C-alpha cells in the first residue's frame, strides 16, 4: 500500500467511500433522521459535498491510500498557518480494507504533512456513536479536549 496526493480522477471514489464510511455516524444523517430530507437533498449528497469542500480548501492536503491502483481510503486536512492549527475534517477507509491499519497510516502521513507545513497542533473529531474513531484517535496521540452537542431545526 502506498499513500499519494489526491488526483481529480479520485473524486467519485472518494465520495463513494465517504458515504459508505459515514453511514450511521454522519451528523447530516442524524439531522435528516430528526427533520427529514432538507432542501431536496439527502444526507449522502450533503456528506459527499464535504469532499469537494476539503479539496477546494486544501488540495495539497488530501491524501489517498491505494494498492494496485485501487483507492483504499483517504484523509483530508485544513491548515490555519497564522494560528498554527491543522485540522483533519475527513478520514474514510473502504469497507473491505478496514482493520489493516490504513486509517492509522493515513493519520501519520497527514500529521507529517502538517508538521512540515509548520503547524503546531492538530484537531480531529468524531461522533459519540463512532467507536472506531474513539479508539483510533487517542491511540494516535490525540487527547479529548471537549464534547459538543448538535442541535438543528427547520426554518
């Protein structure tokens, strides 16, 4: 397995892996469960847009794990140079490739990228109903700093 920079031809596969990987844990899915479909788009459409936003915000900070030309997963990063803050907004691994340490390797790769960019601290978040993230992130050296509650309402 190797890790490389995102290429535009990866986009559809990243969106597919994202939707698959966030099933049952996406904030947008929880909002949809509570309020129904909003503005004619379901949670999958909304979550797939996060990939577009990540690429637009930091195209040199989106990394692909692949093996034999097959995308196994990806990680995205955001950079606030003035504040010294890095953020990992999305990490997803193909369902059939989970349990092989790919997520951990992607995190390590992203951390090295952010370190080389001069970033001094990195944030990542997970939902309470995501036991994988709650185990993986602390095992990669992240410490829990706070919890957040999401509220939503129709207008």
